[in-house]
C-alpha cells in the first residue's frame, strides 16, 4: 500500500483525495494544514492529520507527499519533503526559478526519490490518441497550435492570484497553455510576442504568439477577465484537431480536407486526476525518479518558457 501525505488542504487537495480514494493500492494516509479548523473541515480524513508541517514530514509512514500549497511555497516544501526521504508530486508550476528546479531534481536523483510536476494533460487518456493522429500524419504536417484559457476571477485582496510575484492570469494557467503547446509541438519556442492588460498590479489578460525552430507557430490567450473559453485547435497542412477543455479533453473533433468530420472519444478513468496519481504510484512502486510522460526535462523546458514570457509580461506593466 502506497501511503500518501497531502500538504495543503484547499480545494485542489479535496479533488485529489477524491480521486485517490479509487485506488486499491494507495491511500490518503496523512494531511497537513496550518490550522486545526482546516484539518477538521477537510472532507477526507487521513489516519493522521497534522498542523505542524515538520512533524508531518517526519512521519515515517508517509511514502509520497502531494504538495498543494500556493506557488511560492512549492520549492521550500518540495525540498524539505525530499530531505525527509519522501517522494514528491508537486503542483504546477513546480518552482518559480530554474535554479530551484535544478536543485530539486539533483536532490531527488541523489536520494533515489520520485519527483514530478502535477500536470494532468500528459496523463489524460485521449492525449495518446491525439499524439497518434499527429504522428501518423492524418492532418498532414503540423502548421500551428492555438489554445485559450480564459475565465472571470473577481478581485479578492490577499488571494495569491492577485500577488505581484506569483499571481496573474499567465502564471495561473501557463503550465497548461504553454505546457500542452510544447507537448504538441515537441520543441521549445525560439521567440515570443506578448500583449497584456493589467489590473490590481497583475496581468489579467495576455495574448501570446510563439515561433518554433521547425516553422510551427503558436498562439494562446490567458485571462481572468474574459468570457470563459478553454479550447485548442491543432492545424496541419491537411486538417485540424479541435478539443475542449484542451488540457483534459475527453473528445476531439477531427477535420480532414475532403473527408467528413469525425469525433474521437475516450473518457477519464474515474476523473482527470486519476492518470497523474497512477503515474506517481507506478514510479514509487518501481523506485523511478521520474515518469516518461512528465520527465524532469519536460518540467525544465516548460519552466524556461514560462519564465521568459513572464519577464516580458512584467516588463510591460
């Protein structure tokens, strides 16, 4: 039995534990929050609930820690978890600097521990089919990828998303918008163009264009003041693939020139968290430091792009 500890008991941890409950070979063993009230109110109760993070990490019965804290705390507590001999699944973005990520990767490898960024999209069942369609040339040679992650978020003073360092629309959604785009294209962008709109000290709308060495182009919007939309269009020389929500799709529309459009479908196994949890369990059982669908190099590539674009966004304030 793989025993999970969950650090941070907010909404995403709730959804995570719900998905974890479907596994027969893994369990929610321990939770940790700074207050007893949050521990008591959490819908899922581990065998042990902690209000002291250090005591939580010192528990010898925890095999792996899921870190569901705000962005700026990911590095600190991922590092401490690894130092305590725990494997780590850490929410996205894994860190806010490349040096921090490199340190975590080095530490995990030196201790033979698993470390992965909790990005759902590589583990969604339909994504394998989308990659197959691309690789077999059904829509021809890849020309462009367009995705949008737009929603409305009311201003809430003190919330992390309105923090000048870790907040803003781009950082909130970049692991998906840029992450899925890099996954589809298979290479890093060589140039970026950015247009942004700001409110309350953070970017609330970003329109980003990307150019890749192969000649493929990318376009994405990230916003928290716009009409909700979360779709992707992958365009080739012969047709397109369209799906929504693009980062966790269960169906995709395939349009090929001269043929009738058709839809491919593949449901989640229980829910959209299941795949990444299954991947983490597999790695812990086999003593792997990383998973082939979301490697340390994948996280490094993604974070490099996020940091470059975020610097451009910050420079335009």
